[in-house]
């Protein structure tokens, strides 16, 4: 077990636009705000899909009951909802929606 802080890096396409330290149970949207990165949002409860981003690397668990703003196809494209999901490993996120 290491004490090294886990980090989240944000990209827009290939350009890195921000980075922050992962804090347990803090959503990707919150971590983006920590990094000064703006992600569009609306409901902030997993329903509308406005906050969708693409997971490039890392692990972000999705609950068994898939949030309404997500579906199997979007998940296959790497789509995750930043307003209600939390990373558990260091990860890289493209804030460009997957489709
Ligand atoms: S803001 Fe609506 S699903 Fe995230």
C-alpha cells in the first residue's frame, strides 16, 4: 500500500487542461472544479446526461443500477457521468463527450 496521492488529469481532446488530487467520494465534477476545469452540467443527479465525459484511463465504478443519463452504448464508448461518479484510481478524463 502506498500513500502516494491519486490524481485525475483532464483533457480536451489531446490537450491537458487541468489536474487535481482525488479525494474519496468527491465526484469527477467536483474534482474538475478543483482543477479549474468547467464541465457543462444540468441536473447534477445522473439523469440528464449533460455532464458526460470520456474515461481514457483509470477506474470509475458504475453502480449496478445504471444512472438514467447513461446507457450501455455510451459506456462502451467510455462514457461516464461526471456529476455522480467518483474515481477510485488515478485517471485521465477527456471532457469532450464520447459521441
Ligand atoms: S448533470 Fe445531469 S447527469 Fe450529470
